[in-house]
């Protein structure tokens, strides 16, 4: 048997036929054209599901479930998008509309949660029962899966670990708070810090790697300069890892999951990142080494995690 | 039917006969004498259970379960105390030993979790499915109950919300970290801050209320001075509530429970405390009012919560 996973993004609707192990066997995508009315977008999702099935040479009888990951606050029980700021969706019953055109069980979930669930069932989380995925990208995203249940709070607006404060009265965050973990530990934060430093110290290798244009600074340039023993990159990375580790130890002291898996662009630094963080965590929690039963890992599925997780939502515990 | 709840403390072992609604019908306690070998202490617990049953005029046939709340890291599945710093217990199989003398189901749980569970089943948490209890006393304690499951992490050392950092690089905490919520928001923190202020400004009403002895300052004196418009008390309370609210919004953004209930000495300030915190939370999260679907409450069972919760552990979802 197969299932269909859909990742509804602001730019594209990506979909795939997924086998029962969580492997993608066939993929396709269409533009979202998000300015449209939600019903048109949802009808396109239904159409994409049907083409995926047909083009892979299957019949809908062989599809046991369809799952859709959507941005925003999602009510999986009701199959509704409660609110999604980058789509014009508000209290939108997308499952009901899809169900009129698709005759198998349909699951709706927040896209970050779907991605975490993908890693949980078919990626690095496979061997763990409780698992927190932290995505370090434009912001800090988080998905929490415990004993095969996606945890997102009583009203589906929890699990916003990026918006827990680690530096009270610190830098303002677009969420309205000051000093959020997000503001210090996202890829955006690393780039921001590197720009400030390079403006002051253009002799840093980071400036050279950016083609002498600070607007082109990317996280990988900072790490490259760090590996080449650039003292400015060293200081930037040191401060960045310090903040990142503080938030990660907060996650451990809160959830103490079997594993935390890091995803997003920064996680491409794999072993470098894990070593830096593990060292900082040990210095951070000192003697409380028992907390470190939690393993730190790197996500495995990259951008496919969301589609795979959406396709596997039917495996969630009720 | 009845059950027996036991709260094993460093000074006393308190126990009660609890009815199926979670009401205490009969109470007794004995000294712990914690310097003794664990087997002697556990044998005293068994003896206390038997006397409670007998003295209330029941037979063990009428007791459907015994529950014990213990300090430290507890493994409820194995019925063991993994570690308890204020008792000389280390990987101690207390359920097995009790089971030799008591022929009904026995449940072991961490004492803070048992107290949170007491509030969940028989106190302020009765009407909520997901619930976080925050005890503001010597430290900040926390207990998390979601859908009738006590949440304490994969290795029973999670849910330590007091030891999440809210002020990175802030004051050192005995746990080894710097800037823990605990260090800014416990009753101890409020007293510490008041002492510093009164040392500098003995004209504060707090000094008068302490009998001109700063060592006697208690939280209620700070609140009393605040109500009498003492400007020093006003500033102390303002800063204290600011830190407390930052941690509470972190809890909301993490768990988004239906309710957070505050317990411990500071919670005696009831309405004053709730009003101050609610006002601060609104200014803290600004427009993100949706998070505030979480209700803020005051615990109802006081010191009985632990005994009641222990007695009701048999009602937990497996």
C-alpha cells in the first residue's frame, strides 16, 4: 500500500507517492499561486493527488491515506487551517473540501510538525520514542513527537520553542517579545551578527568569502572562515553556539526527549555543529550530566521530511 | 472504594485515606528519620498504610490502590527511586519492597508530579485536560499533566521548568546553569531582592514589617508594603512579576496548556498575583493574544495536593 504526502508552501505545492516504509517513490509539484481563493488552491491539491496516483501507474484503491502539511495554526481533529499568515487562509475547512473529491482518509497537520513526524517515522527519529526536531533556518522551528503523538498544545499554538525567551529584555523579536531564542540562534541571527562584525573588521576572511559584499554573507562562509582559524569567525561562532546551546538545554530540561535532531541550513555543518554544541552543553549544564541522556542528532531527510511526514500521518497514535 | 496516598518527605511521612473523588477522609503522619537505611523507611510506610486502614475502620479489601510520592528522580514503571538527594536513596526498588507487605496495586511517582496530579484530578485542574502546575516556593517546581498522563521526559528527569534559562549569563543557579527562571522567580528570589533593597533603603515599610530585621523578611511583607503603596515594594514586585511572567509565557509558548495553576507560598497572594501577572503577560506577548487561551489559576489543595495525588495515581492513563 501507498500514501500521498503533500507539502503546501507559499510558492509551491509539493507532493509525492510514499510507500509504507516512508520512502518517496514518485514526486511532483505545482505552483501555489497563493493570491488565489483557498478553494482553488485546495482543488489544485486534489488534482495533484490524482495526477500523482495516475502518473505513477496506481489506482486510488492502493492509496490508504492522504496527508497535507500546511503552514500556520492547524486543527488536525477538525481538518481546518485556523490561521496561516502567508496564505489567505482563516478557519478554512480544507479537509472537508478535499474529502469531496478524494475517497480515502485525509490528515491535515502543521508543516513543521509534519516534517518532524517524517524524521520520527522514516529519518533520524526512527529509533527513538520521544523526539524534538529543531529547524535552524530563517527562524527556529520546532516539532515535538512523543510516543507517536505530535505535541502542539491544547489549541495547536504551542511547541513554539523559538519564541521562548532566553535573554529577558534582550533584542526585540517580531513575535512581540524580547530576547527570544529565535532572535539569537536562527541562521538569520548568525548572518546578522557576522554582518555587524565584518562591517567593523573587513580584514575577516568572511568578507573575502562574501565576495567583498556583506549582503552576500551566508552561514557556511562563517563556518568556512572558522575552519580556517579566522579569529572574527571564531568569536561569532562561539557566541552563536553559546546561545543555541542555552536553548537546547532548556529543551532538555523541559522535555528530556530521547533525542533532539537539528535540521535546516545550519545543520549542514553536521559534525562540526554537533561537536561545538555538545562541548558547550557540557560546560553549560556542568555536573547535571544525567540530563545528557538526550542524544543530539542531525536530521536526515532534508526538504523531503515534510512530504514524507504528511504521507505518514495515518500512522499517528489517535 | 478508597485508596491510600503517601507523601514521603525529608522530615515526615504523611499519609491519608482518600475516597474515589479525591477527598481525604482520614490522615496520619510519622517522622521520616531520613538518616536510616531505606528498607527501614519503606517498612514504616507499609506500617503507616496498615494503620491508616485499620484506624479508619476499613479492611485492606476496600483499598484499591496505594500511591507514594517521593522526592527525586522516580521511575514509575519500575517503581524505583532512581535518585533522591535529600534521602539516601539510590536506585531503590521501593515498590517491590512495599509489595511484599501490601497486596494491592502500588504506584510510585515524583512528589511534585503527584501534587500536580492531585490538583489535576481533585483540585483546580479538574475541569482541564492539559495542565501545568507551577509551585513558587523555595524554588520553582513544576508538574505537567496532559490528557491524564504525567509528563516527565524519557528518563524521568524532564519537566524541570525552573531550570530553563530566561536570562542567559545571568545569576548562577545551584543547578550549574546561569540565569535560570528559578533564580529570579522563586519565593527565595523575592526575599533576596527585598533584602538587598531594604539594606539600602531602610525607610521602606518592608523593614518595619520585618520587625526591623531584614533576616525576617517574608514575601507576604513585601506584598503588604506594596498594597500600602511603599515605592520600594512597588519596584521589587514589578521586577519580580516581570521575570515570573517571562517564564510563564515560555511555558505557554511551549505547552500551551488549557491552564497553568500557581501554587506554593507566593500563591497565597491569589487575586493580587493573578492580576499582576495577567497584566504583565499581556504587555509581554503584545498582539499574540491567541496564546492567552491558556487560563491562569491558583492551586486549591495546598499541602494536601501531594497526598491526594499519590492516592489517585491509579487513575492515570497507562
